[in-house]
C-alpha cells in the first residue's frame, strides 16, 4: 500500500556530507511518522531519525548535532542531511513510514564513509 524509494547514498570521505531522500507513494493516508534507520553488516537495524506529521523529531544519540531530518511541504518526501560523517556511519540506510502499528520499508541505500 505504501512504496518508499531512497536515493542519495554513495561514497564519501570522513568529515564529508550526504543528503538522503525518500519519496513515498501509494496509500499515504494515516501515515503519522516517517524516519530513517540504518543497518551495518552483522548488526541489527537501528533508528537514526524520525519525524511525525506535526514535525516532532527524534534522533539517535550517535547522530545528534550531525544529522537533520526534514520533509517537504506535502509531507510525501523526507530527507536526511548527514554532516561530519564518520566511518562508523557506514551502513545501508532505510526509509520507513508508520501507519499505526504497521511499518513500511524502502529498499535501502548504501552509505560508505572512508577514513
């Protein structure tokens, strides 16, 4: 019912920046939260940042002050501005959208940060 497509991943040097985008489509009614998760090889998927319909944001402690989540005016696209990137930020980044207890996931985009 909900399709999410991420873009903007790639290779970047430590200290650099990337901006991820997530475009949503399909049946978007009652989506109350969207966000970004990441998963490194051999590790569990973890929440990076989220934003509600009302604009309330949450961030993982590891990215506070470096990453910023935002959305367009139509609330159909969200972004993740990633600054001061570190090698430990290397992971596949996934976009997610929640409708009540149901969460929809994008296919992921690879972010690799070199030393």
